[in-house]
C-alpha cells in the first residue's frame, strides 16, 4: 500500500517522543501526557503539509526510512508546539515580513527571505530526502 500523507501512518506516541527528547537532553519536553498528545497532533498536522514524494511511504527500505523521518519530524515539531502552541502553523500576514513602508508614497517592500509559511530548519533537515521542492518544476536536459 502506498501512503501519501503522514496521517495514513501510525503517529508518534508520547512514549516515543519522551524517548527521543530524553536521548537529546530536551528537558523542555515535559508536562501532562494529554498536553503532549495535543502537541503531537498539531505537529502531525504541520508535517502533513509537507510535499512528500509520491508513493514514498511504500513498503520499501526507503519507505521505512521515510516513515521514521516523518515520525521524528512530528516529534521535533511537537516540542515547539508544546512550548508555543500554534507556532508551526501560524496565521501569517504580509506585515510579518515588512521591510519598509512609505505611507505617503504608498510604497511597501518585503524582505527577500519572507517565507510563504513557517519554515523549521530542523524538520526540513530530517525530511529532506523524502519531500519534493516547492516549485514543482520538472527539469530535463534537451
């Protein structure tokens, strides 16, 4: 069976997240199990927004690694969600990335690095081999 989204898979459990964070010395991962479960659910929602390669969650060795990466990305995101609920999928407006503004001349400029949404470098590093680029452009030599 080829999975297309992380929610098709078994999500990370609180026990798995506890083990992961303990192994990395993340003492911030603390609190009631119910609070951790909510943080894991919100992180799963974020990880599911990533553009996973088609069929990546199949039964191959690479599929197994992709499932593990998705689970680890969920666990990493859950720590952020535990500390600051909603941080992974915030409502963004252009004002968040305003570089300059000129009211009288009606000029507005945004920073060149303004992302279209939240970018979590640690999660991106974990899932990089299993997701596609945002451009969705196929390159061919001609």
